[in-house]
C-alpha cells in the first residue's frame, strides 16, 4: 500500500492526515504517475486554510510533482510506462501515486532531475506569466522582487536577469541576502523593517521600478505600489505576511497599474499551460531552477508546511514519497 496525505477540512496542519492508498487505474486520456518528488507551494497553504477553497473534502493538496509514468489509460497515446514527466497546476500531488490528465504531463529531458523539476515547475510557470504576460520584462526594465531568496523569488531573480533586467530584491536576513546575490540580484534591501520605498527610490534615482512582484501582502502591497514609476505595474501574488487590505484607486496615480494574476487560472487554459511548461523546461536547461532548501518524507507534509508557512525556508521545499 502507498501513502497519501489528505486534508480533512480547511484549517491548521492538524487537518492533514496520512493514510494508506491503493494505486488507481487510469481512465480514458489519463495516466498514473509514481512520484519521485512533490513540489510545495504557498498555494498549498492557502488551500489548506480555505483562503482558496477546494471543491470537496477530504481533499489532497499539492499542485506539482515529477515522476515516472506507471500506467496509461486508453487514448493517452503520447505516453508510455517508464516515461519521465512533470506537471503543475493540478491539485492532488501529496500522494505516492496519482492520476493525471495525460495532456498535463510534460516530458522531462534526461538532464533535468525529478527533484529539481518538482521544485521548479509551478514557480517557473508563475515567473513566466509574470515576466512575459503581466509586464514584458526586457533589458531596459528595473524590477523589484520581494522575498528574493524564496522559492518563487529566486526563480524570478534568475529569469529576470536572464532577460537582461536590473533586479532589486528584498530579503529578511543577511543569510538570505547571500543566496539572493548568488542568484544574480543587482541590489538588495535587507531586513523586515527596512525602508523599502526609500531604498528603491535611492537605487533608481527617484524614478521607481517598472514592475514589482509582491507575495508578502499585508501592509507591504501599499509600499510596493509606492515603489513604481509612472505606468509601472505591481503584481500581488500572495499574502504570506497577512491579508491584503483594500487599495484606494488614488494610490495608483500617476498611471500605475495593479495586477492580481493567478497562475492556477492562467494554466487552466491548456495552450497557456503547454507554452509556459515548454518555456520552463528550456529555462531549466539553461540553469535557471529552484534551489531546494529541504526534502521531507511524504508523511512529514504537516511539518514541512509549517516550515514553509513560517518563512524559515531559504528556497523551495519538496516531499519525497
């Protein structure tokens, strides 16, 4: 029997329960994957708490993973048992095996390890969405990346640098600053109480940044908007630091924009999903990947979620069945 972690109801980590699980037979156009690694993301925490409600309970958290195709349903002619694949955006990953629509399985090249793919796929798709769709970043852009040593932040820094942008990052500690510099950040603002707006203005000669990515939420979003230059774009992509208060439209003068993109909604469209996944595989081939800060056995999912939620991980966490 395999292991699976179920969420009994929205709430704390005590709602996560480890259970026995019998591998299921795939239906038409489905495959069964045996996970080699499962990626963890803040969306898992939002699902667990009910901030982003799931359709029914008990539920299985986790929206990305990588592993080996173990069984193939009728119609899934592009894949065969033994193929290495990864996926993102489809809940149900906290399990040793799972069923997945075949169209969501992305073939992995031999040179990309499953652990790196599982840690990078959703964050990479998010970075692709933010850097190419929310605001098209190029060599002339100056961008602000909050939590620049975190799971998503580290990929955003690397990918933005790959595109030629100048990157200003924020980090909570000197230790995380070392990691963010390693990823290529040009400038760093260190400390939870740092004067982010003042430092951004100083670093940009008073102009502000073209784009800013805020997964912190709480009172930080208002500061992030203040860091923009006219016609710049702030993307609010999470609330790790607390719920986001209402934003007055007057804060967007002159000509600033506030975006609230959702990667789960973005990749729900199969064309978007395929395009973003191919871009992520190519950028991983060039060396832009998540940094794995910790690996936990699948039954320790609750412990790993607590570490992720408390911001103690300088990088990405994965579960290993």
